[in-house]
C-alpha cells in the first residue's frame, strides 16, 4: 500500500509540474525573444534616424558615425546603405554586411518588412532611414544571440530546478503520507491475523493514522474483546457441563454397582442393561465435549512431520489391533511436513484408527498411508470392513450423522472440524474390493517444496 500511494502521488505531482512549468517556461522564453528583438530594433531605429539626417537632409556624417560607434561599443555590428543599396558606412565588424544583409536592404527599400534571420549566432534586423514607402536608405544591425541563449537557458534551468525541488518535496510528503496511512493498517492486519490464530488477547493500536483508521482499530478492539469474552464464557460453560454431568453419572454408576452385587435373575439383567446405558451416556458426553472443544479450536500453525506422527500412532494402536485380531500397518511414504495445530494430527488419526478397528472384522486390515499430492500432504486411512452406504457417507461428518454407527457417531465430526479449521479437507470413498477409505488433504508447511 505504501508503494501504491507513493507512486500515485508522484505521478500526479509530476503531471501537474509538467503542465505548469513547461508552458510557463515556453511563454517566458517567447517573451524574452520578443523583448530581445524589440530592443534590437530600437537600437537599429536610433542608427536609422541619424542616418536619415545625413542621407535625406545632407547633414554631416558626425551624428551617424557617433551612433555607429555607440553600437560598436555595445557589441553590435551595423551598416548604413543608401537608396541604391550601396554601403555608406559601417562599424569595424562586418557581420551586418554580406548577402543576407543585402537581401534585407532590398526588401526594406522596396517598402517591405522582412523577417530578421539568424546567421552564425547573430540576429539581423533592418530598418528604413526615413519614410517606410520612400526610404532614403536602410540600416542593418547584427547582434549576438548569446545573451538571449543565456536567458533562455536560465529560464529552463530554473524551471528544471523548481520542478526537481517540487518533485523531491512531493516524494517526502507522499512517503510520509503513505506511511501515516499504511502503517496502522498493516499493524491492524497483523493483529487480526494473530487473533485469527488464537491469540484472543491481541489488540490493535488505535492512536495512529487517519481518523477513519483509528475508528476502525477501536471497533476491531471492541469486537476482539467481545469475542474473547464469548469464547472464554463458552469454554467455562463446557467445563462446568463436563464436571456437572460426569459427577452424577459416576455416582449413578456406583449405585448401580452396589445394587448389582446382591441382585439375581431378571433384576441383575436389568441392572446390567442400565450400566451399559450409563456407560453409553458417559461416552456420549465425552464425545460431545470433544466435538465442542474441536469446534472452538483456533490453532497456531506449527510444522508437523506427517510421516513421524503416522508411524507413532500406528505403533500406539498396534496392541489394540492385535488384541482384536486386526492387522494394522503404515505404508511407506515420503517425509512430509504439514501446517497444523499442535496435537491435531494425533487426535485425527486416533479417531480414524479407532473407527476403523471397530468396523473391520477379525483378520481384517487397516492401513494408514501418506503421500504428496499437489500442494497438499494427503493422509489415507483404509480398511476392508463392510464399508458405508452412499447415504451414510453423505452425512458422516455431521454430529450423529450416521444412525448405524456403533459408537456415539461423533468421531468423524471431530475429524472434519480439526481438518477444516487447519485449512484442509476430508472426504470418504470406497476401498477397492470392499471397505472404506478416509482421505485427508492437509496444507503443507511453508518450507515444503
């Protein structure tokens, strides 16, 4: 944002400076040229007036020569011609003589007003001596264009200096303005990112930047405070519910155990059924609490070695699999690092392996594999059990989505929440030959190729 604002202001300032300074410099240059020409013509007329007294009134040449001498001291070259275009007198330098001067003299004597040419850095002007239509002669004056060139260079030089100074001031002001606007927004963006990663106590600085940005920061802080209070309140409710539900369930189970001690026959069977219902209710409460915790998860991404976690969880569940007569194995795969919250992959694999071990019959197989697919680390948990109907697969990731589930029906809901909250995806597909495969696509860590 800082660069965009800076370059936009610089482009606007540059256009304004060009539109303002270039026409001004052109106008001033033209005025200097006109003033230079007028001054040169005035000097030519002075010599022409003195020459007329000699050519028309037959007065001595003293006045004419005096003006020619003054023109020479001023650095000009002048020449006086009679009505026949013959040279009468001139300054020591001969720049006012030659073919161009003779052409000017002929035009003046013919009553025309020629456009003065420029010859080798000198400007030539010609004026009639006497009446314009019946002149007694003509005067040609050549003046060096160096002073005019110097003034023109000075005008353009000062214009360039003013433009450069204006552009430099614009750079400083635009950079300060851009930083004044963008820094608070960048800080707010960083704070929002940290809040999204789970740092609920993060707050933005509300004292810098334009009023609109300060109001945005204040509103963000209010939202963050309310979110923090809501999340903490939700967690407190979950903790209270967990404690309040588990305590009476434990007490009820204890009383049923006491009653079962002396019971016989149908009473004992009913008490056993009641204990099973209490155990199922306890598992249901634990599952609901696990789902609620998963839904509240706002993980800080960390680098998780997928291959190491897969090997570790397969090793941890292997004794359970052996006890049930199921072959549990991890297929070979590349070393991959995923971006996940701490402990999430372990919890995901525990739920999936537990579901697979419950689903497959004796002598069944469960395989956990991983591989690189595009920009994702793909983890697959494959079993050769009875599989799942299409209708059940469509709702399997919802709470209690599968009414035929052996457990509480919450394991896949927990898996789906933990995967998606980390930016991944989960799906189910049939295993070739029979069974079910859970496919997880997990985001790679930033350092992965």
